[in-house]
C-alpha cells in the first residue's frame, strides 16, 4: 500500500460524519433541481403537445407540418412529428428525471433548430430569443448536473455511476442530430 493511499484511508477514517447542515444543503439542492426540472420539463411537454395534439390552443400537427415546410424543412409533416415527440418525450423525461441524458439530447437537437429558425439577430422580445436561450441553458445545466435524488434516475445505478460521461455524450449526440436536421433545411 502506498503512502498516499494510507494517508487517504486515514483521512477518511477520521473525517467528520455528515452534519445536519450538509444533509440540509443536499436536500435543498435536490429540491431546487426538482423544481427546475418540473418547470422546464413541463413547459416543454406543453409546447410539444401544442404541436402534436393542438392542446393549449396550439396549432396541431397539420399546421405545424406546414410551418416546418415554410421554414424550409423537407417533409414538413414528418419533421412536425419528430419535433413534437422530441419536445413532449424529452420534456416528460426531464420533468420525471427519467433517462435525463437522453431527454437532454432530444431537447438539445430541438433547440439548435429552434434557435436557427428564430434567428439570432435580437436577444430580447418581441423578436428575440431570450426565452429560448434561457430554456436551452436550463436543459444543458440539468443534463450536466443530473436530476438529483428526487428523480427516477436516482434509482438507476448505471446513470448514477457514469453521470459525467453519459451527460456529455448525450449532449454531443443531441447536437449532432440537431445539426444534421438543420443541414437538411433549405
């Protein structure tokens, strides 16, 4: 056993047990992640179901498909289904903290296209992308930090053990998919 390892083992053995403050901080942290996941995730579910089913006064699939065609995407109806499902299922995954890296990937690809279609000429409303940028940043942050203890992922050891790697790979996958779809656009 090396001296460094012995020192580390001694430190662990003599370290103070978790205090109430540490436990409270962790619970507060996880509650904050839960709140952020619910608000951002359910907002995305709402946007997706507006496109998919016409709920909440949304356009529905037919009008959304026409919008995709007008924006230069081939097969506007198919793109409408893909975008609607990405927003709905990605948002649901994010809200539940279920397969959070994959939810982040689905929403990353979506937001790359949203930002391109909206344009980056202005940041603030009425023609700006402020809301989209804030939502996208929250999605990336939640993908990287993980959903916290109050989530379905907390019960999936594979995701707990490889969080950083799976998070970065998922964001990369979402970005690649988003750019591939973006390059299909006229």
